[in-house]
C-alpha cells in the first residue's frame, strides 16, 4: 500500500487529505478531513458547507428535452458521527460524515458491489469519527 498525504488551509478550515493506493485500483481509498479553525466565521465552517450540500433545496433544473433533471439523492446513513450520507453509484462513491463542526469524506472507486463498498466504509468511518 502506498499513501499520498497532503494538507492545506482555506478560510475557516484545515483540509487534510490522504490517498491510499492499493494493488487493485477499485480498492484504493481517498480520505479528506475538514477541521474547523479557531478563527472560522460562521459561513466558513465545514458544518456550514455541509448544510449547504445536504440541507438546502435546490431549484429544479431541466434537461435539453424539457424534462426535470433530478439530482442524485444522498442516502442517509445512521449511526456514524452526528450525520452521514452516501453518494454512490456503479463505479464508486463517497461516504460523507459530520461530527460537530468537522466533516470528512471517504471515497472509493472502481466497479463492484455498492453495498459491500458502503459496508466497509461505514466500519472505517466509525473509527475515524471516534477520533475527531
């Protein structure tokens, strides 16, 4: 397993990322952690971006044929952090977790059983949430 860590600052948050490369690309994992800084303004907090992502009604968009274009609906996941959502599909997905003012995302790629990927990520996410 190889790792590629990195970090940066943005207004209101420290962003830490690590990509874990495994022999099979489908098993590789990306972790991004956003932690609130002490000087964060209310609208800069990771939890504020979370609310915008998961709790704001978006206007309906139309496709080129005039039909409603439905955005993907995140699946609410119980029992991890304060709140969690899965956004996934046939070729990978992301488990988004909020705990207090901090958030993190675990992403996996490649084809495979979506339910199996989510089950593995839930176990890992519970451990990460316990450390925030």
